[in-house]
């Protein structure tokens, strides 16, 4: 009895401490989740006008955040369903009410497994009338004109992409530090071809160099960033935030541009 009388108070203190720690952790997790939701509510794609400095590309706009614009301001944001264009003067609220179809973002976020699925896309709005410039049907591409970090879900294929696809060309792909070089043919009117993974498998964290056979002095480099599939959201704003956080700026721009071309309700 003497042993238990002396032991119970410390046990209670330990239990109380653990309970307080659990409550604190739960609060922190809840705050973190709310913060993540706020950050992903909307992302600025582009802005022009007097207030452009206040709304740079990549700026996160939390839920219910007011966007105050002056005359001449035009701010394009990526929300959960797609893109919205805000024009000043005026005040706009970024809220949870999204009445447009969110299916387009989910389709763009899907993993690709068939090169034929990127042979054609929607015609880009500018330059007007240029039917040779197309948009991809997925964001998991390496833009040969831009380079930089390329995000791809683990287990998904990567596709090399060119905006203008009217002519047949030959290109080369190799690791930036040297090694195997792979020659690839792009048929006329083919905008996307599969990364030649059987000859040069893309490795996480490695950098690859791409160039046109006709212009070997002009090179583009890609660094592979692998994402876990379960971490890839179908929510357009959250997907855009994920791409930006991993430095995949070209894919973020493609996402916004393709969604801007998609029909909206």
C-alpha cells in the first residue's frame, strides 16, 4: 500500500502531461491543415496594372481574402476549379463557392500511360489562328522550350513536349553529366513523345539535357522531381501550389493555361 500511495500521483501527472501533449498536437495539426487549405484556396497566375506588385505570380490567397484592384488591374488566379480573371477597379473575395466544373483539373492531374494521348491538344488562344501550337492533355510533361524542374508521380510516364509540332525533327537526350545519348524522332504534327525510359530511365533528382539535332548549341535541362501519387490533388489550386512548391514552374503555367482554355459554366 505504501508503494502504490507513493506511485499513483506521479502516474497521474504523467497521464495528465501526455493528455496535454496530445491536445496540443491535435491543435497544431488542425492549424497546419487549415493553413494548408488557406494556402491552396487560390494562387495568382499572372497580373498586370498598378497593383501587379501586390499580386505577383505564385502568391497564395487564403479563403475569404479580399483582392482589391485599381482601374487597369487584371489579375488571373487559379482556384479549385480552374482560372478566374479579376479586373479592377473593385474588391473581390476568394471564397469556397466554386460553381464551375472541376473535372478538367482532375483530368490534367491523371497519370499518363499512352504516348498517343498527347499527340494533339486544344489550340492555344494566342497567337490567334496558329493551329500548329497546341496544349497538352496532361501536366506531367517536360516542356522542351523551358526546362527546369519536372514533377511526375511515382510510377507514371513522363512526356517530352513541344509547342509547335508542324515539322518532323530529330532530338537528343542525355544526362547533363554525360553518359548514354538517345536520339529521338518527332513525327510531323506530333506534340508529345514518351521519354525513352528503356534506353535512358529518368532518375529522381538527376538532371537531363535535351537539344534539337539541327541546333545543338541550344540546350534545355530538366531535373526530375518525383511525387507520391497519393499526394497529388485533383483540386486545381492545391495542385498548382504543389507544383510551385517543388519548383515545377513550367507545369504550373501549363496547368493554368489549359484550364483557362477549358469550357466553364
